[in-house]
C-alpha cells in the first residue's frame, strides 16, 4: 500500500496524532518501593544513563538509510473470533510492537499503534515506512489492551481513543497512566505495579518488570512505570516483554510465573549497542531472553516499521538468524511474521 492509499485508508488517525494535554502536569506520587523513590521510577539492576551519553550518541550517530516506503504482502484479515475453546490461540503480527492475540474467545492487542508518526509533533519524528499489516477497520472487537509504557511508538492516543469509543476494552498498564488516558476519554483502565495482577474473565493479567524508562515530554521522565505483561490462562500463558534491555528479570519472571506458551520479544532498535543496549535488546539478547524464559515459542516484535535507531531495516532479522544458530536454538522456536501474517498455535 502506498502512502497515498494509506492516507485515504486511515484518515482519522493521520489527522489526529493523539497530542498530550498532560505534559506539564506534575507526576503523581507513588509508594516508595525497590523501583520508585516516591515520585520517579528506576531500574533496580541498571543505573540511569548519564545525559552526556545522549549528547555523544546524537553527535556521533550514523543512521543507516531506510526505504521511504515498503508495500506489505497482503494477508486475509483476522476473524472476529478465533475459537470458543481457550486452548486455541491465533497470533497476528500487525506492526512494530502491535500484536493481535486471539486466545479462545478473547481478543487482546499489545501496544496498539496505527498512527503515521510516533512523535509529539505532526511533522517531525519517526514516520512509518509501511502500513499496518491489519487495517484498523478490520481489527476485531478488542476485549483488552496490554499497554507496556508511554513512549510514542507504544502509546498512541489516537488509536486508543478509537478503540475505547468502539469497544471500550480494559486497558491493563503500569502505575501512573490513568490520568493521561482519562483526559483522552479512556477510562476502563487497570493500573498495576510490578508483580501485581488483575482478573479479567477467564484470564489473569500480570504486570512484570522490564529494564527501560518512560516519558512523553521534558517534565515527566520516569513518572510512570514501564513493564511487560503476562496473561495467565488455564491453557498456558502469554508473555509480552514490552520494551526492555536484557537483564535478570527474565529468569525471575520464569521463576515466579512459569514458562510462557508464547513470548513476544523485541529484536530491533539496538544500534549503537553501547548506548541502546541498556534499554533495547538486540537479537542476541532476545534469544538469551527466550532461553531464560524457556518459552515454548517466541515471536519477534519491535522492528521493521519506524526507524528509531541506527541499524538498517533488514539487520534485526539477519542478526536473529545468526543468534539462533550461535545459541543452538531451532529457528522454528523463535519466529518472524510479516505484517498482517498470522500463526495458529
């Protein structure tokens, strides 16, 4: 699909980038814990990057040239309901970190982003180089949204407002997001700290640690909690890692919650690794996380749509293949789907 076709196809999102109205509001106080000083959250196992590193990266970066636009292969739209049996799962890769999970009768969506640009600005910031693999009009009714954190490539207010108006799904996320979401008409929200959970019909949804950070403006750095999400069912568990660097939390998640039937693990946005490594996994990190989790199957996410860092668009998939060979993991255990492609588990 060309850019012109995309603009005709999803005009409501391209005209509304989901501008924040809370960037100047002070963060809410949260109880002190091992990952919060009462106001700001932090990574217990990794210190915050010094600001000098940010300036060094901006001064020395050499981003690869990405294509201006890539047409997706066409796939049939997902069904309204995959199955009435909870053990029947279907996963569809939409784009970036957006995945449709059809777990028996339930439809879940991770970090839904259909916006043209992941930025607070209409004409600046990373712009998509391909359409979403599933048109928003073809997305089935969503029961729950798994929201990992508030960076623009993960929390797209325009998409969330569309889903809230159409479906009113439960949004499960970390501490601190309810005010921003409520100000944008999204009020069916469950905020969780790490290791807390909420019951939803036949599912139990946990918020798990991640090694990352948060913020949508200059005044709200780390005032909301980032994390992954674990969906526990009687037919196995789903793990969505969100956005994260590699760390000991993967083994801790397995020790506390078990091994997932399916893990969604990020493989992109990692170069230069000296700078991005603490907060974004490279493919070798992702394979190590797959092994730490002892996942039955892992799906690659967080690549191929927005140029956020310096590696070429095709490098993550190439590096993933090499990493799987290096760690002697069967390639069928850690898969890559095309945008819009589905896999039945």
